[in-house]
């Protein structure tokens, strides 16, 4: 028995060893084959791999990409798309579509390798990227009715009555379907690509706003009175409507609408501040005064409370508006001489009669026009003639006061030999031939006040 058992065990062991050897041989052959296969396609795309049924087997990624780009449609080449039975001739570029050639070749090369080792579908499509905004704008440019946003129902006012505008469905491109439609775009140059739209539903329906409409009506029905001293103001129905913000089913209050209403009241009750004007030496030219303005911040908060139904009367309040201080340069120079002198400011076209520190008179003048400017500097009255004549210009100059020879002087608006008198509207504008012209009455007043020898200071 022992011998028989030993023989049986030897046979089993032999058979097992033989099987193992066969398996090892087969695995070795498979391993060698797999290694040889991998080595053979180390830098090439594996067999059976296709893009849009175009074989890439045995091609390097670089060669496959080159061949692909040689055959794909160009982004400026005309194609035809059909959206809701409307045919549009356009280009990939205008539609915002980019062919992802490099990305697709990388996917093809990865089939049989790494994560794509078990991929059974060896026929892949050329990847595309669609810029949805550009695509949508291109379609709307062709026909604005193809794509339109859904319109929510909304509460509005018309002729003093609150109404609800019914919602409307919109339409948008089915981009998931569009990507599928364009999968063969690289090679189907004469193919019509059918694109569908899908319904875009509004978020707020008419039925959703019935309560909102009722609440808005309650607010508009509230009598609100604003009181300031003995004045009262009551917003109209339309003005109260502008104070509301209705977003979907929510009602809130509009700061802008309330501020615009308060601005109208402010224009009626505000007392504007007058700025204080101070010369560079500290002397005050204009004292100015503080103003009073409506306290709109407080009023805004009170109006919101009244709109909420917690009160019907709003007490308005005023607050002080401090005058501003404006620092200015003196247009004249006090104390240039101890007695009388004349100062002409060409920048402001003004003549000042000065006595020491005081201005005893000021007058609008017209000095020399460009190219015939009035000379600047310090001069004096050389002579006075009640009515001088200029042979050069054939005109008369009443109340003539020369300060540079007989060429330049102060005088009244000239009179031509034909009786025409220079208009008062030219005062304040440099239009003379170089003299300083004064208005009717002003020239006589200065003429009678100034003596020969009175200093004349002219500056810009």
C-alpha cells in the first residue's frame, strides 16, 4: 500500500509541475509579446485607434497631429448650421468654436496606456470647445427671436393702477446637443449641422405675484404727510411707487426713489450758504452766511417707517449748512499810493478808483485787443481833454485822459464821425486799439475825479 500511494503522489506532482511549467512558458511568451508590442509602439498610437473613423494606428503623436490639422476645417471656412429650421451660413470663428486637436491626439495616444488601458471604444471624436456667449450672440445677430431670455412676471403701475405683467418662456441653445452635432465637424465640411433650442422657463409666474400686488397696493393706499414748520408735503401715488423696489415676490424700499422725492422738497426749502471770501492778506471781501438744508438722511429713515405703515406723519428737520471759506487774490492793490490813484486790472477788465487803502469806485472797461494790447506798468494822467479826436481812426473819444503821450489814454466809448457810438456790450471784452474804454457815465465820473498827475497802475 505504501508503494502504491507513493507512485500516485509522484504522478500528481509530475502533472502539477508540468502544468506550472507550461503556464510559466505561456506567461513568458505573453510577457515577451507584450513587451515587444509595447516596445514597438513606444512612441506611436496603438492599433485600432481612430478619430472620427480616421485611423491613427502606428502614427506618432506629432505625425497624427500634423495629418489631423491638414484635414480639419479651418476656423474661417464657411459652414452651414440649422437652428430651428433656419439655415445660417457662418464660420467656426464667428461661432466661438475651437477644435481641440492637440487634446484629442493626447487622448488617442493614451488609449491602451495608463488610465485608458481598458478603453474598449477605440474610435474617438475630435474634441471641440464652444464659447457659449459668442455662440449665442452670433445666433441672435442672425435672428434675435431664436434666442431670448425668459421673462419673469412682474408688478407694474399704469395710469394709477397696479397690474401684473404675465411671464413669458424664453429659448436658449441646447449646448449639450450642439457639442454632439459638431462632433464630426472636422471632416464633414459640406454637412448641415442641426442645432436645437430648449425652453427656458421663468422663475416667477403671474400667480406668484398676487400677494405681492396686494401688499404693494396697501403701501400706495397709505396717506403720508411730511411736515416742516407750516409747510406740508404729500407724495403722489406715482412718487410712492418710485419709492418701492419689487424684485420677484419681494418688496423693499428704494433709497434712490426716496432721495429724488426729498431733492424736490429740498429745492423748495433749502437756504443756500454763501461762501466767505477772504483776501490773501486776511481781509474779508464777502462775509458770507451759513445756510439751512433739509436733513435728508433722517427724513429717508422716517419715510421708510411711514411706508411700512407704522406712522402717517413725518416731521422734517433742517440742519445748518456751514458757509465755506474761499481764499481769493485781490483784483486791486490797496495803499499803493497814499492819495488818489487809478488801477486797471486787465485780467478782470476792471478799473478801480483808489484813495489810499480804499476803493471808491470800480468800473467795467474794454482794453486793447490781441495784437494791440494795452501797455502795462505805472504811469500818470498827462493831460485831459473833454472830447478828443483821433485822425488815425476818424473817431471822437469823450473824456480823454492820456497816460502815454497822446497814443494811449482812458476815455468813454468812442463815437465815429457818422455819429455811431460804440456799444456798451463791448465792455469787459478786450476790443480797443490799446486805450482803456469806459462806459457812458463811468468815464465822466472818473474824468471829474482824477486830476492831471494822478498815478495809473495797469497790470494783468
